[in-house]
């Protein structure tokens, strides 16, 4: 890519009037003379200066600008200015989301004025001529959302400079890099570039290479690129690892005296079979009065991660662990996450616990919160716990012979038969907990909770992280058992503090009610499949959404409807201002149960102990800022996780070039049709340019691509046959040819 020098027009400076107005509006509180404007534009000849002087006089005479001092001019502010966040599309247009307007404000590409996606911007708004909708122009950039981008470097032939072509389709300009700032990058390398400046007269922003990521297409390069794109780390600084390695992680008599000793209570963990850290455990005991005492024990991370240490600073900056398809990027160093804070079997550990006394109806008759020490008697995989539940649904263990059970247990679940034979009390506990969990879940659903049991796509990977197969992860009874007791602890901890008077600052996990316009869109789409929603009130919305999600199970539209239903929901977030959790139907809810992987849980532990010790309410403003940061980092981690899945799907499809697949249309836009393959959930696009049997146009009302002559229609939810056209790991594109509708 060669940078072209701008020629100076013999007729004068191009678009001078708009250029001067733009300069004055951008700095509307400052005044400028002709010399300052000439310097900004980058001209210094007498002819150009004369043009600027004449244009300033003409604009002042028309009262578009004002002369505030001899030879000094300012913009006349006739519009009211607002602020908001810019959301750019791949086409270069965008919308500003602002609290000052109910609808988003459209910004045409020629009015973006060097703002980038996610930037906080200042703008003024006006009604669009055609449809009367709001349109705006960006007048100032208040803060950049990001200054680092991943892309491919192209070093120019003369070797004096380079350009970085960003991976992000929302970054509409290549980044100019002087040759002395390429940091040993070679032509074609994937790099991380930092924006340094964007001069007024420059077409492209200037930057410098801060990291060479590797060769495009290589697995490690692409994974590190995903993390770098969102500013996420992939390793710990040496001093943080060293700090963690020097911590005293022994169980001491002095510390034991400060804790409730629950080491003799029957305790076990239930986790995925490939889990490396176990941050929660359950204990179970039958009391003399017939009640059950159930403990939800959480790794006491806050015992080791102290405020104002480099370990805490690093954990706060990360705010969350990141789960990519082939690895976990942990929030805490391994010595804590997989060691001291992992509730491994047959080890004593410091824990923070919520202990409940419950009856057979899952009614809570007593509760206790505090620091404990526990001993895990056993570790279960979900599959093992599920085998116990499925093979003993109604009778007690003593009535079942272990030999009968063994014949029905999957071969890869080798411990379950041993549990029945050598640890019958644990099997009994699992059955009782499963029964109580089902009662709690039924009650929660009856109170308006929404059941999102979306299918998760997982990959079988070989030793070199190549995808060898795809499988779908679904939530079974064992998963739901753990989920219900974790929800119970989160809810009750939040309720315990939230109901205290005077009000105490706490970290809540909140979820607002769904957006009415998005619900209306959902009704339009699902109506095409014969489904109906009831929007009468909060409870009917929840029940009809649950019925919808239940009705589509196993049908062609299931994944599409699941995805669209999730999109109607507001995003859950962290805040000190409690508004309840709509999706769970809880008036109080927090995150307490995963401090190994979520910083808000660490904050919840600290605050709970502070209040148990009789402390005063913590500084709300400080914690609200920490909540905002945690929500932002969670959002970035989610995007990185989705990108890694998309990347692995494309790697998987590389071995299926030119093969045909049946799929469902999952999206329709004016540039193409998105299709999700039914057998593996990989999503790709059929470009409108590749629909060659007719001239097609996008019909927004029907969410369909329509043929002008044949009237053939490809609509959201249609079953179709597609063939793999191409796979691009670098751009993360999967392209299909449309074969036609499925029979």
C-alpha cells in the first residue's frame, strides 16, 4: 500500500469552508487567526493564506462564525451538544448511544470525524430529512475506547514506512507506521500496534508496533491475537508470580482458631471432569431434629489476596478468568488457582461458607455465614454424579446392589461403582441434594425465572490443539444440582446484607427487565414458526418465554430461537445499586461462589466479612467504579471467548472444503445470508454476490432475501443446503455457496 501525496489544486484549497468550520467547531471555546488555521491545514504559501483570510471574512459576514478580537475568529454555537458512545458498523456508518436520546443517533461515515468504534464522543443532532429520524455529526472525541489494534503489517517497497491492516472490520483506516517504529516486524507478520497520533491533515492514524505476535494462521499467533485485540493478558508478570510463590499457604493453628471447623462434615466437589481448579464444595449432614445441614463452601481467596498488594492489583486489572477453546487464562497465578485455593480431595483448605438448615420441602430454617476450614472427602465429575442420580432416582442406596448399578454406568465413569460400594453416604447425599435442588428449581421457575439451557459447542482437540470433532454440552440434573445451591448461596448472602439497616454498600449482580422493542422483534420472528408470546406483564413474559424455549427443543429453529431470546434480555452487570435479577426472579442477587475466577466475588467476600465484624458501610463510589471495571472486563472476556470459538469452528471446517451441509438461516442482512450448520453449529455466510440465479434484495420486514424476478425467498429460520466455499483463519471468515432449500 503506497501513500499518495495530495496534490495542491491550482483552483485553491479543496473544501476550505467546511475545513475551517470543522476546526472552529471542534475547538469552539478557542479563537483562531489565519496563521493558526494555515498551520493546522498544513499550508504556508501566500495564495493559500489569502484564501483563508477571505473565507474567514465571508463566514463572519454570513454570521456563521464571529470575530472576537482583531483577526481572531470563533465558531457561533447554534446547536446543543451531547455526549455518547459510538457504535460503528463494518460499512463505516455508525450510531451514537446517548442517555440524552431514547433512540440511537445515526452518524454517516462522512460525519464520523476520526472517531473510532467504542469512543466516547461529543456530537450534535438534527432530524433526518427523509424519515424524520435523528442524525448527527461528531464534533469531538472525548476519550478513545482503545488505542491498540491487532493487524497484519505491510512494509512498503521503499522500506521507509509500513501500514498495519487491522483485523477488526470496524477499524476503517489502516495505521501508518514509520520504519523506525516497526520493532523488528517482518512483512506479513501479525502485530499489535498502538495509536500514537492522528494529525489533522493525515488520512490515516500514526502508530508504533509494540509486539510481534507471529505468522498469520499459526495457532498460537491467532489465539494470542484474540487476547491482544481486547487488551487481555496471556501471562503473569514475574513479580506477581514471585509474590504468589512466596505466600504462606499452610494451615496454621492460629488461623484455625478464627474459623468454624467443618473438617469432619461429609464434603465433596462436583465439577467438569477436565476441571483443574475446584472453587466450591458441598457438605451434607442429617441433624437430630431431622433437618439437613447443607454447607456451600467457597475457596477463601480473600485470605491470600490482600488489598493494596501487587497480587490484588493484578487480579483487579484482569477481573475475570478467560475461557478460550484450548486454554484458560486465569485471574490468579496457578499456585493459588490450582493449589492453595483449589478444594482438592483429601486436603484441608480455608473456605468461606454459607451454611443452611433445610427441611424435606427445601425450606430454609436457619442460616450462617462465615470463614471455615473444610476437608474434601471426594471429587466427582458431573458424569459420576449424574450416574448416581439416574441409576437411583427413587430408592435409597441400601436397596440397590452395586453390581446392578455398574452395568448401567458409562465406561469412562469408573469411580461411580466404587462410590456405591465404599462411600454409600456420599451417594445418599447426592440423591437428597438432587431432590432438594429440583424443589428449589421448580419454585424459582414458578416465581418467574427464565430457563436458558442453551446448547454449548465444544471441540475435541488433539495434542497440537487441532479440532478433531465437535460435541454439544447440555445441562443435566447433576449440573443443575450444583447450580441451584450456588444460586442459593449467592441469593442469601446478597439478601443478608441488602436488608440491613442502615443501608450497607455491596456488590450486586443485577439484570434489568427485557426491552419491549426487542420482545416485539422476537415475536415477529418466532411467529413465523407458529409460536406466540404474551407481553401482558412481567410474569406472563417470563412464563411465555419459558414455554417458547421448551417448545423449540429438538426443532430446527431451537438454536436460532435460543439465541434471539437471549438477545432480548438486558445484560447482567455488577453494581452497588440493587434492582434485582429479572432472569433469575430474585430481588437480591450477588456473585459469591467463584472468587478464583471472578474479582466481584472477592469483593463480596471482603465486604461480607467486614460487616460480620461489625464494620461500617464501605465507600459506595469506590466500589461502584470497581463494579464498572469488572463489568467491562467481563464483556471483553466474553468477546474473546466467542472469537476463539469462531476461530476453532473455521479451523474445523478447513477439512470440509467443498462439502455440502444442511443448516438453518440464522441471520439475513443486505450483504448476505448467515447459515448455521445443524450438525456442528458452525456459522458462515452466503454473500449476496454469490446468489447468481437472480438479483436479490434484503426485505427487512420479512427478515428475508428476495429474488426480484423469481420471487424466491430465503427467510430467517429456513432449512437450506450449503457448500463450503472458503475458510479464512486470519479474517475469521467462513463462506458458503447456497445450494438451495432443504427438501
